[in-house]
């Protein structure tokens, strides 16, 4: 950890040192937003669920234009707009007693979600490169989980559905924590430039269609989508639904499993980073796919012995094993996208990463809802296992078309579009 910290430039240290505090507010509100909308503000449960979906849908629509704006005007300016939108959205939601106000609030939050991912990834990639970049994404992921996990614990002890003011407080805290990255962008990071200087020699900067014509980008986007579809797309929907309805474990067991997930990520991320350092990223993804397949088999076993201690152990173990796979995914995927990109296209490459992630996160719960809703829980597990193995196959295909420099083979930092490896 000390060698990694010493290898970071000052800007990278500023970005990393405040991550856990920035995400603390998000962790305090994320698990309780739908509870707040339905039980505290009295909105219909269906409408409350639609508002939650609207955040992701807004983010998906904003991501594409956001990536283009990042490449044109720089990540810093776009992120400032996104953070101001987040602050306004959280503040509005804290006092949203009318459905129209809540709708505006979640749209504003969704705008930030749409630009923050490609924006911060572009910002990170502009100040660190090579293996340090991969390590940075991994450490950042661990700190994000730490902030969200601690925030969730604090929020769980603090909020009370009979006291609306407690929910108002956590949303205002969420808004306040967004002031931290805003201050960094306006202060120590104000000189960081992610957009490339205009170059008359470059006749095209690569639109999304041109970028997706690169086989490596297309396969990488498909791999990201399927990874999220059978991964994160299920963690907040398919997994808890299966655990409660099929495995018939208590809500306390579900809560413990999420705590275990966070603990495994925070405790193992640094060890995993050392383990995968210098190895082909596609091979790491193949191992991750096998680990996730095993984890889904474990969850399926919990359904065979419902309402038992064995089921509870299997549910908790699922989240622990799944988290181990997460520690391999998060350092590799954003590193590949940013090593494929140039300074002229970095915003759009990260926007594609974000769009694939959000698409999987939107479709995953829908498929889980259908399969579990009609009572075919066995098919649900089968689809998840098959999907995990499909991710491994996609990683093997990707390895054939991915430049060695983007696969962790050699360190490279490219600033000119014409230096890009030609598509295969």
C-alpha cells in the first residue's frame, strides 16, 4: 500500500483520500430511499419503485451525451454540473412531500449518476496510468464500499419511519458530502485537464458508432453488460428476493450477508491487487466468472433447504464468495476501457462502460422479477450460472482481439488517436 501511495501523483492522492467520506452520505440513503418514499412520504409502493428506476433510466440517457461533453469540455466542468445537480436533488428529496417534487429530485440525482462514472474515471485515468491505474481502481472500489457500508450501518441505526426529520437529515448529509469532491474540483484539482488539445492533424475524434466498430470495445461492452446483469443487477433485487422467498431466511440474515460482502471487499481488495498485478486482465475475468458461477450454485443450494441454519449459512457464504469475484472485476474493467481510449475519446469510452453497467443493472432486476414471480426459482439460478460461464467465454473471445497493452501486458499512455492499435 505504501509503494502504491508513493507512486501516486498529488492529484491522485487528493482524489483517493476523500472517497470513503464522499460515499458515506450515499450509503446512508441508498438502502432507505424506497422506505422513505413509501412509508414516510406515503407514496404508492409501485410509484416509489418507479422513482427508483427513474434514477437509473435518467443516468442511462445522460451517460452518452455526458461522455461527449467530457471529451469536449473536460471532466472537471461536467462533474461540477453533475455534483450541483446531486446537491439540488438530495436537498429537494429531503423535503419532497409531493410526487412531482420527488420526481424532479430523482431526475436531478440521475443526472449526476449519468456523468459521475465516466467523469471520475476519465479524471482518474488522466492522472495515473499503467499498473498504478489498475491498482487505483481497485483501491477506490474498496474505499467506496467502505463508505457505503459504514453509511448504511449509521443510517440503519439513525432513521426512524415515525420521525420524518431523521430521513430529512440523512438526505441533507448526502447532499453535504457532495460538497467534498466539488471543493476538490474547484481547488486542488482545478488545473487537471482531461480533454486533449485541438490537433489539426486529427481528422476525426471518433463518435460512438466508430468506437463500437472496434472489436475489442464491442466485446468489452458485451462482457461488462453481462457481468452486471448476472452480478450487480441481482444483488439488490434477485438475491434478496430469492433469499427471502425461496431460501426463507430472515431479514437479519440478508443484512448480515451484505455486511459480509462489504467486509470481504475491504479486507481482500489489496491482497487481490497484488495477486493480479502483471497478469492478463482477461484471465482475471475468467477466474471471476468461475467464482461467480460457484457462488450462484451456493445460493441455489440454500433454496433446497429453506428456513434452516444451512440455508442461512449458504446465503451469507454466497455474498462472501461473490464479493471475492468483485475484487477482480472492479480493477480490471475500467482499466481496460481507459487503456483502449485516448485522451480525445476517454470520456466516451467511460460513458460506454457506464451505459453497459446501467443497462445490466436495469435489465437484471426485471428478469429476476419475472422468473421468481412465476415460481421458476430453479431456472433463475440456472440462468445466473449460465450467465456467469458466458462471461468467462466472452473474456476468452475478448483476449483474442484486445491489444496486449490494454490487457495488462505492457504499460502505455497514449494521447493521440493516430497511435491507437488498428482494429483486428
